[in-house]
């Protein structure tokens, strides 16, 4: 009986050893197959090859080493080790590719936002330019051109009561057009000139003409035009446009003229 036991024990040990080796070989084969599948997935992915080529190369090198070692007896642990490394490099390559692709997408989105913002600014600029041209056309319809002074907008006697310097509400529409025009043409400046008829003393007429011009200037400042863009002059009963012998002539002489600079802000000469 003792001799039988001594004979069976080595046989059993050998079978157990063969079984364990078979299990180890099976585990190594599974790891190798998994690593091969992962590598094939990243190798065939053009985005991964574009963004993470080094990681793909490392995955391939580790897989090749695992495949070479799989042909040697007792190298199962090394096979599993290099198969694991290959799988991890494949996973890293995929992660790097996704991160880089997302970053690339964010950059493209930012570029698109900037393009749209630029288009919006250009559209607004074009709108402002068109508005400026429309306002300029409106003022040109109301204004005249003086050879020496340039563009001249005349506010007639109906904007003031006789002997008064307070603007009537009827002045608002014309002044609002002027304000809008100046807002879209920030380089332009103006000179406001007041005039009276010959009724009354010369000194009183001079003061009244300046007060009327200043009333217009104050209104423009209240509406948002910078004071430094406005000059004020009073000429009294000088420079009549009609003879003062008739009521119509006197009414035409009671006026405020607004001289508008050129696009660069240069005003024509004073009287």
C-alpha cells in the first residue's frame, strides 16, 4: 500500500502542474487576444493615428513583444504583462485622441464665434454707414452749400418767439436729425451762428443772436453731443439774406445757421 501511494503522488502532482500551466496559458492567450483587439481598434482609427501616433506605436511594440514571448514555455507571466501594457497604451491613445479632437472642436467653435462676431460688427458698421448716409441725405435736403463755409443748415424765425431766445418745440425734429447725424459721424463738428433783423439796437441784436445760437447749442448738448464739438457765434443784424424793409425779409433774417464741418472735422472759415 505504501509503495502504491508513493507511485500515485508524483503522478498526481504532475497532473496538477500540467493543469495549472494550462490555466496560465489560457489566461495569457486571453490577455493577448484582448490586447490584439484593442490595438486593431486604434490602428484602424484615423483620428487616433492623427492625434496620438506615439501611443499607438507603443501599443504595437508591446503587443509584438507579447506575441513573441507567447511561443516560449514558461513565459505566460511576461505575455500577460506586455499584453496588459499594449492594452493600456491603446486605451491611452484613444483617450488622447478624444481629448485632442475635443480641443480641436473647441478651437473651431471659437473661430466660428469670432467669425460670426466679425460679421456682426461689419453688419453693424454697414448699418451705421447706411444710416449715416441716409441722415446726411436728409440734412442735405434741408441745407445749402456755401462756397466758403461748406454745408449750412438754416433754422428759421419760426423756431423762436419775437425777441426771445427760447427754442420752440417745432425745432426738435430738425435738431434730432442733426443729433443723429453727428452721432454716426463722430469726427464732424459744427459752428452755430445766430442772426437777427435790424429792428432794435445793434448791441441788443448782437446779444439776442448769440443767445439764440447758444440755446441751440445747449439743446444739442442736452441730447448727447459733446460741447467741445460745438462753436457758437452771434452776428446780430449783420449778413442779412433779405432786405429788412418788409416783414417777410425781416423774418428771413431772424435765423440760426449751423455750419457743418467736413468728414475730417475741418470747419469752413468764419464770416
